[in-house]
C-alpha cells in the first residue's frame, strides 16, 4: 500500500484521487486523513545525508519558492462550532544543495531545507549545515556555484541595452540584435583566459561608441562572470557546464516547480517535505540505475 501511495504521490494526484485509485486496486477504503498521514511519512524515508569522506568537488546551491499555508493569527468557527486557526498564503524558499562529481557526471542532492527568506543569514546557516556534513575545502570541495544566473542575466541585460535605429520591423530588430549580441557571446565561448580577454577588449573597442549602454553593461561586474576560468585551468578535464551554471540543480528544481504548480498551495510543511523527499529518492534511484 505504501508503495502505491508513493507512486500516486509522484503523479501529483489529490488525496481524494489517490483514495479512489487505491479502492480500484482492491485495497480497503482509506480515509483521506490516513492517506495523508502515510504520504507525509515519506519525509522520513530520505534522511539528510550523513557526514562522509565522499565529498563532491562541486556544490550547486539554489532555492525554489513555494506557497505554504500558515496561521495568520486569526481564528474562526467552522460549521460545527469548532475554533479553527485562519491560514494565509506565504511564499517560502526551499533551499537546495546538489553535489556534482564531474569526473563521473554523478549528481546527488546533499541537503534541503525550508527557509524564511534568501537572506545572507539564511544562506550562511544553510552552508553551515553542509559543512557539518564534512563538505568543506579541506575535504575536497573546490567550487560552490549559487544560482548560476550571473552569466545568463549578463547576456540578457546586454541584449536589452543594445540600441537599434528607428524604422526597423520587428523581424529586422531581432536579427540586428542577434548579430550584435553574437560578438558579446563569443567572449565567454573562448577556451582560454587570454583569448577571452582579447575578445572582451575587441568588443569594447568596436562597440564603445555605437553601443555605449551595452558596453557599460558588459563591463559592470564582468569579473564575476569569468571566475570559472580558474577551476577550469586547474581541472582541464572537467566539462565547462559544471563550472559556470547550476544547470544540474535547475533541472531537478524544475521537477519540484512542476509539482508545486500542480498542488498550488501546501497546507503544511510536512506535506511539502514529503513531496520533496519523494522526488529526491526518484532522482537518486535514476542516478544509480544501470
């Protein structure tokens, strides 16, 4: 029965739909409360990763924002006269950390936690939990990547800053913007640091007068977008995709977002954790499958 409940929960069915489906499998009728309780037990099936010597060289961290119902301090009486706490919708981040072993392309969710915000204090507390697992530089950790959006946002902002002449059609504007943006993109496509710098200087000289806003956007915090060249020089066998984005974690988080979108709002943190634990278990099983 638990296996069936786990499977149905993975399909993001409602409790009522799960109960009806179980009855079709000749399982005795289950109250919605019972199904809910069994589903919530999933959070204990995937405990936090214990301290280990198998430390990933790369850790990607990011957060998925979800909607949770929480008491707002008000109370009301239901139809039976019982006093009930009134709940309101609150957006909370589910903070995630994924370890990546680039030599084998193995990935593993190391830690997850419901937070109140994405403040510096929250992230420091989250990273301290990772450190308590033994995930630190002295044990083999080389790089922590957060968000992975620095380069993406840089290119997006450059595209928005490109100035185009009046009178162009929509198609012409798109073609012209892509043509100019191509030279900016080539900066980060360079395989070595020196080539990257040469392309950067060439773009600044070429477009400094005709595209001053785009060049200013390029130069703003530029160094933060090329830090991946340092570990790449030290570990040339590692694929670049592991060094400059959180794409691995983003793909997993995409699954979480789809589940939370179907559910719309979670009535408790326990249900949210159960769903997340289940997706992590499926993800890890897929990693170890032959």
